[in-house]
């Protein structure tokens, strides 16, 4: 599903060129659950953002379901992005002045689905994530684990083929981290591909294989 060949990415700041991804070769099959590990600054988030069509790359090739991702228009990449990917972040990224339910339902708003229908569907997803009782609460009334479940429900509501999670347990205690990982495993068990960036070995150990990044190159990939 994801096929990357000799991919490079640089950031240019004035006269300085920072070579962040240096010839990445990587394949991820549909239905896999993989982790990406590496120290801070090794290029994990950059790689995840390239995979999720949030960022462009330089040399090399990226095929998503055999479609070459190169020089796509913003509307084409937005379309592919919303069809393929759900995103989860370390800091949850919930909208603070909207209820948990409204946060989960938000992606459906952009699909022009009626409020009644989107609230019904959002409640179903909150039920699946074990947070239905918190639907009417505001994000600041929820624990970190509950907020991350809201964020995962929001990512799942548009039925993505791939969940991309950037250090999703980075702000959680160990027990809550494992609960969130249980949830990702359940999501993976229904056929969704899951890619998790982490720097915690015990989190990586709960995925099917680990891709190790160092200074923008892959050291090993399970
Ligand atoms: P990681 O997620 O592994 O910590 P990142 O992918 O965030 O690493 O960053 C890799 C390198 O690229 C770092 O040196 C970082 O400072 C740099 N970098 C990341 N994003 C940008 C950006 N938008 N502009 C310039 N440099 C960036
Ligand atoms: Mg990062």
C-alpha cells in the first residue's frame, strides 16, 4: 500500500540546506501495524508527514496504492489524504471550545452530513472507543487518555485505510499508554493499517515490526 524508494527531503533556510531524509526505502503493506523509532531529530515526524501527504519530498518516489505521489495539486492531495489517512498527535489537537462529540463529528461536517446524522455516527465511534459517556464534556474536563480516545475517534470517523500517529502516547502515563495501544491494536484488527512514531521501546514492542531511523536513514526495519 505504501511504497517508498530512495526518498530524500531537504529543508532550505536561507543559505542553509538541511538534508532530513537521506534515501529512505520502505514498504508498508495494508493491514500492518508498524512503529517508527529513532532519537529526536532523526526525521520521524518528517517521514510520517510525507507518508500522510502533509508534506512534499524531493528526490525519490512514493507510491500510495500504486499511485505515484509527485507534483499533485493541493486539491488532489487533499482528496487522497482524506480518503486514506487519519491522524493522531501527541498533543491530541482537540478544539478546546467544542465538546468531545463535536470534535469527533467535525470531519463529517466537511462532508456536508447533517448535524443529526453526524452526531449519531460520532456517538457510535465514541462508544467503540469507550468514551460515549463523555460526549457532552469539553476537552479540558477529560483526562489525557480520554482526550486521546476522542482524537482517535475523530481520526476513525472518516474510515481511513491508515492511521498515522505521531508519538500518541508521549503525553500519557504508562498504564494509559497501554490502554491507548490496546485501542490501536483493536483498530488494526479490523483491517486498518497503523503507523506509530514513538521513542519508547515498550510501545514499539506492541507493534508488528519496528522501523529504526537514524539521521534520516533507515537502520533496520524488522
Ligand atoms: P523527529 O520527529 O524524529 O524528532 P523531525 O522530522 O521533526 O524529527 O525533524 C528532523 C529534522 O528536520 C530536525 O533537525 C528538525 O529541526 C528539522 N525540521 C523539521 N521540520 C522542519 C521545518 N519545517 N523547517 C526546517 N527544519 C525542520
Ligand atoms: Mg517528531
